[in-house]
């Protein structure tokens, strides 16, 4: 088999990669993945150790722990790689070990090719990204309009699209599906208190629900019992913080009435 394939470095921290004892082949790929792809340095006990592209600045103790091997197995593996002309051990002791992957640039040449291709195609990518962004914004606005139409019908209001609401809905959609957000809104609408039937005539608006994941989660699986027990009134601290002093005092008195 010929050719190359790319492995995302995020895999190196995934349970699928690290949960079991490493094979030799896995440890070799791991070394290549752990190698610096740019020049840099590490500090060990205050000492600065310079690293160049292709260097792995991991101690044998740390590698043994990562690979679930003992120190002797790591030593033997390094000797084997050195004899096969795959690595150069630039320095090594119990505290620090710098291993250089031979021909690292050749092994990772596709990175440079990718950089060049990215540069050549940057104009096209910019246009593509703009199109993707426009499509995403159009989708977000469509979903926000549907959300606001539902909100206005449930709360007898006339709220419209704003940049702030578009951003808030986009953030919530990273955690919840659009159907879950609508379900949360429907549950919120069953609360007479949030519909404005309270002693201060306060009424929920779209931003009240969209402002945080916690708000969506709170109402997603909660059907208000305000109708059955109208005196059971609760406010989040964040809700109280948004009220003016008079509204806050009334809200606190209302909650005290629960007792």
C-alpha cells in the first residue's frame, strides 16, 4: 500500500487511543504525533530545553505511563528505533528525554503541501466561507423567525429579530436541538407568572429564555404548576439581578409567600 493519510492530533488524547496498553506500532505513531511540528522549547524544573521541528520532549517515565509500559520496555523500544535509524536520542535521563524523529519533515511533507494548497486556494476558500456563513446566517434567521412567531403566539406579543437574539439562539443550538428549544418555550408559556399574571405585571420576553443553556434546561422538562399553586413563586438569582430595586423587593416578598 502506498500514499499517506492524516490523523487528527486530537485522537492522541481520546480514550479510544489511550485506554489500553500500547502496541509498538501505536507507540511509534504516538511519537510522531507528539513531536513538535514547529520549533519551541519546554521547561523542566526551571531549565529551558530548546526543541526543533520533529523533537519529542517527553521523559521516558511519562511515555511509560502514557503507553502503560515499564521503563525497561520503553528503553528497549527506543534502542530498537535507534537501531532501525528511525530516531536520534539527543539527550536523556530520568528527568528529561529529547528524541528526534528522523526524516520528520519528509514524513509530514503533506503538511507543507497542505499549507501551499491552502495559500493557493485561499481566495476560493474565502468565497466558500462567505457563502457558508451566509447560508448559516440565513438558517439561523429562519429558525429565529419561527421561534419568535411561536413566542408571539404563545405570549400575545410582537417581538422581532435582532442581532442579539440571533447570536443567543445560535449559542443555544450548540447544546440543544431546535425542537428542544421550542419545547422549552411551550413549557414556559404554561406559567401564568411568566405570562404576566403577577403583582408587578412582569412578563417574559424571548431573551429571558434564550439567555443561557441553564434556562433552556430548566424549562425543557418542567411544566409549570403555577396554575395549581399560584403562590409558589421562584426566581433565579440571575433573574433578580436583572430587576430594578422595586421589582426585586416585590419578587423577594412573593417568594417569601411560598412559606
